[in-house]
C-alpha cells in the first residue's frame, strides 16, 4: 500500500516536470502503467539475447554497395581503446620533482597556446590593416583614373574657366539647383604620404599652359629674390595672348580679380607704386568671422568687385554710345552726366533697356536738379540719397530705419506704375535684400552684371545686429544665394562656366576657383586651406557657416601630375614650389606642409627620373625652406636615394649618390647589389630582365676598377676589400652552378673567407671576422658555407671514383687529396659551431 502511494507521488512529480518542459504547441501523451509495461515488453523482445545470432539484414544491405560488414566488425573489435582512457597518475604532495615537471609542461603548453592566440590576433589585425590600406590605394587610383574626387560636403570648383560673352543675359527661370563639379583628383596615400606622378594620359603642354608656366617661373624667381610680383596682372597679360574665345573670356576674370584685390600699377610684373606683398591678406582672411580685420577686408573686397562692374559698364557705355551716335547725341562735352544722358537716349530707342552706372556724385547732382519734379511720396528721397552717397554708400542706422518704415507704408497699387527703376533705387539706398512688397524688380535687370552690381550694392552688414529685423543682405547670405542659383542662372543653362566662375570671384568665394586663379589668391593669402592637406576631398566646408577650405595641395599636385611626364618635370617642379606658400617653420601645420612638399618633390624626381634637374632645383632652396647645400643633399637627394635602394632601383640610387660624390655610400650600395645577386643565384631563382639589368656583376666590377684606378680617397679600403670578396664569391657561385667543383674549391680557398685548417685558433679568428662583416655579406654566409661543403663533398666523390680506376702512383695522390678534403670539411664543421648566427 505504501509502495503504491509512493508510485502515485512519483507519477505526479513526473507529470509536473513534464508540464514545465513541454511546449505549448505539442500535445501531451498520457499513458497508464499497463500501457507502459506493454511497450516495455515489446522493446525487450527486440533485444538480442545472449547466445542468439543477430538479424543479418544489415550485412546484405552493405554488400549491395560493396562494403564487407563482417570485416569492418572485426576491424572495430581489434581496436583497443583502453590506453586512451587510462586513469591519470595521482601526484603525491611530497613528490616535488614530478610536480615541477608537471608545472613545466603546463607552462610550455600555456605559452604555446598564448603565443598561438597572440599570433592569430596580430595576423588578423595586420590583415585588416593591409586590407584597409590596399582598399584606400585602390579607391584613390580609381578616382584618379576616372577623374573624380570625394567630397565631405559639397564641391563647386570649376576645373578651368570656360567662356561666355561679357554682357550675357541670365534667365530667371533657369534651374536653381545646378552645381559645377571639378574633375580633379590626386593619388595621395594616407599612411605613406606618397603621390604618383606617373600618368598614362599625359597632358601635352599647349600654348595656354606655356604662357601660364612662364608667369609661374617669374613668380618663383621673384619670391627667390624677395621682390613683390604682380601675379594677377601677369596672368591677365598671359591670358590675352591666347587667341581663342576662351582666352578673351578668361581675361575678364583676371581683370575682376585684379580689381577685387586692388592690384594695380603693374608693368612686367613690377609694381610702380602701391605694391602688394606676398601673403598680405592672409592674417585678416584667416581671422574668425566678424573680426574687425576680417570685416574690413570683406568691405574692401566688395568695393573692388563693385568697382570692376562699374568700370566694365563705363567701357561698355562708351562703346554703346559710339554704336548709336545719331540716337545718343553725345555732343562735344563727354562728361559723366552727358554720357549718362546719351546712354539713356540710346537705350530708349526701340528694344532698349536701363543699365547701371557708378558716378555717385554726378548722380546726386542730377537728383538735386530734378528734386522739384519728384512726386510728393518721394520728396524725401533726395535727402536719403545724399546721406547714402556722403556716408560711403551706407545710410546711418536711424535714417535707414525711418526709410524702411516709410517703404512699408507703400500702397501695393503704386507698383502698378511703369517706373520699376525707382524701386531699384530705393532698394539700393535702403540696402534691403528685397523690398517689403516684393515687386518683380529683378526682371528689369537685363544682364548678370547688373544683377551682381545691385546685389553688391545692397550688402550692408557682415555681422548681424541682435534684435534687428532680418532684412539686411550680408556677404555670407549673398554667397549662399549665388551658390543656390548655380551656373545655369548665369551661363545660358549651365553651358558657359565663365559667368558663374566670375560670380564666385565677385562674391569673394575664392576657394571655389580654378588652378591659376587659386595660385594668385594663395600668393596674396586669400585662400583657406586644411591644416592637413592630404584629405581626399577637394573642397571641405566646415562649421555652421559652411566655411570652405580648398585642398590646395591636391589641386596643384593634380595639375603638376598631368604635365610631369615626358619633357616637363621641371615645369611640374615650378608648380610644386607654390605649395611652400603655406609652409611655416614656426607652426606644426606649417612644418608638416614643408615636409609634405619635400616628399612631393622627391616623388616627382623618383617617378620621372629627372636627376639632371636636381642642379636647377638647388637654386630654389630658400623657397623650399632649406638653408644650405648639405641640408638639400640630405633632405632631397640622400633620402630619395635610400628610397630607391629600398625599392630595388639600384642604378637610380647610384646616379643620385654620384651627384653628391658620396662614394662611400656607392660602395655600400654596390656591395648590397652583389650580395643580392649572390642571394638570388644561390637559390636558383630566375631573375626578371629588369632585375638582371639592375644587378649586373660585370658592370659593378667595371665601376669598382674605375674607382680604384682614379684612387678616390673617400672610399674605405675595408669596403673595397668586401667588394673584391663579393666579386670573387660571384665567380665561386657561378662555378658551383656549372658543377666545376675543383675550381670552385680553389677559389673559395683563395678568398680566405672560411678556415680550411683544423686549427682552433684560426677557426675562432675567422668566426670573429665574420661578425665584423657588413650585413650584406653576413647574410650570405650560411648558404655559402653549405655550398662550400657541397663542393668539397662532390670533389671528394670524384676522387673516390678516380681511385677506383687509377694506377698506384696516382692512387697515392688521390688518397692525399681525399685526406686533405676531409680535414677541410672537419674544419668547416667546427667553424660552423663557432658562428653566432
């Protein structure tokens, strides 16, 4: 009774356990004790009883597919697994020796495991690093070959100034989202800081490049002589020599830039007065936003832009009046006022229009003359206009607020009259971004120059006034407006890049200019550049104000790369010298720039092998921040030579060392080349034609003989001795490869490199002498020792063969030689034991 109660409790417990582990989606199988007993008996019936033979279905099945089941059964039974599961020996607490052996084995196992783990981790880390590096290289190469670049935010830098007529019409309905992207790139490696000047698609130096290149050379010479140089005017004169429509359009851009920076009074690059210095505007232009110096500079730049537009209009109006003399009726007094009247008469002919001008005082006089004829609502305009003119084109704040308040009271019906130019004048005097009632006045500005001039006239504040209404037009907002409008707004649907390019210039967006314009701006310090000039992005915009930074290094290096190949490495060098404009030994970023420029110049020489240009490059050491000849030799030539050695370009390295008459390094290099040749020859590696041309032992021997003949004192005699030893070793290896073992043994003995006498003192001396050898020779010792033993053994086998065939007299001779070879072999074995490596 008690057992049945316990059994029921056990059943209940099993059910509770089953309920806890059973899944909700599977039904429970419930059986009583009788069913369980019945199923157990069925299972017991299927078990093979002792002495009964098992069912033979499986062997028949295996036999059908060619498997002998009985043999496999016997093989399995024959396997003893008892040794695999032997119990471990228990160490007694008092058995110290076996305990230490056990700990020693555990320590070795742990070290091996840790070493494996560390090696595996280091391999994975190195693999990831190499993969990332190779991906960066491949990505840059792809961008370089396809002429594209990566940007961090946006790029609107035209690669060159393309053209359009000066008085071009702009279309208000044009697309506002177009942008002009540059197709410039350069393969700068992030970690290696190397740029390739090897370019398959070489840009030929045409007339346009040559005229600009002459100006760049004169600029560098002026910098070398520490003389101010009118770079913009000279680029302007160079562009005038290009007899293409492109050249005529670029001339206008150079004129605009000269007016913006106020570079004037220049003849043949020399300032006659009011000279501008190198990097003159750098400190103010790099100053923080709203800084007083920066605001003053921006005001001057805006005035320069307006002056260019006004002067261009004056020239245009003179030509315009001349074209319509009968309608203009200028007369014999071509004053500013009479010329303006003549232009208006010519304009108001059929199909005419109203342009802009810049004679402020004359305009004020005309306004005062017509003051009595003005309507009542405009009676105060002349007073505001006079304040505007006398206050340097800027209304005092209180008067401006009164004028804006009056304008806000205008009746919208007043805009229905046919005098839109009155509202343009009000907008200019009030310096508003747009009029309160937003009349369509821009549709009455027929040209992009009129549009730009009016916008520049409306620029009022560089720094926004706290609490003031947002009705002013700042330079920053005007720049954004120009970029948002895009090229198509200025350039006939985006087909003409010059107009948009010039709009960027006129709004002081200098970082978005092309190569030679960037050079001129960098010379005067009007470019912002990243502190680390290796970014892939050509144009980087930083901060909330999206301040642009131009990667000047990338821009110049891409241009230099395009002209470096062929007969123009010196031309590329002149452009690379411009990168030093941003070098400064007193700052970390400036020192980095100088070091980077050195690397670019070395890479240019490396890729073009323009070693004969190094003499000319020495003349420009001051521009490269190099103080003397020794520093130039070490910074440029020796560093480049070491790079050539590492890359296996031994002949190029020798040519570089010969330029500096560094014969000691040449001997070291020749020894390295001989050791490299021996190393390759010993292993039987088939040398490629280029390698064989670099490692020519006959030419190396000729050079060494020439040095010995002229008796150069700067060469160490020990190094010359190593050279002769290496040349003899070359002959030794060649005889070994030809299986001339007898002569090979004779030469290795003459070299006196290894001991061949069983004299322990001599052996020790030879071993010590090996340690003093150069690394090139020392690295070859193990293989040379093996070859020597092989030659001795082969020689010994030849003697044994000859002894079997020879006469008794000759037999005695062969016996003596065999004993001598055995003694030599024993000496070499002892010698090998004394070698540390």
